[in-house]
C-alpha cells in the first residue's frame, strides 16, 4: 500500500514544531517526534490551549481521529515530492 501525500508531508515534519487543531476545539503546539499512517501523533514540549487556559506538557499523544487539521512550517512547501507535482 502506498503512503498518501498528506502522510508523507507529516513525515517530513518530524522533529519540527507543528500546531494541531482538535475536534473538541483545543489546539496543541509542539515538536512532532512520532507519527503513524493513521495520523496518530506524538508531540513533545507541547502547549495545549483551550477554553480553560494554557497548559504546558512534556509530551502528549493525539489520536488521528481527534484531529481537525495540522498547521505545518512554511518551509515544508519545498520538500522534493511536492516540487515534482508542479
């Protein structure tokens, strides 16, 4: 089975700071240290922002089914597989 382009792009973001918007309205920003092909992700040195305030955590696991969208670093637009699609 082939890995989809969104998953490939997430793998390119490993060890970079990303932001995740969740289904429940929370958002998380942290360093992406692991992920799988189901978009389950593991962040370190993360900040969780919700209606209760801001919380800093050493690490957090997020199920892919809880994620609305990712905000990735702008430099990822230069990854080779995206350049080939132009």
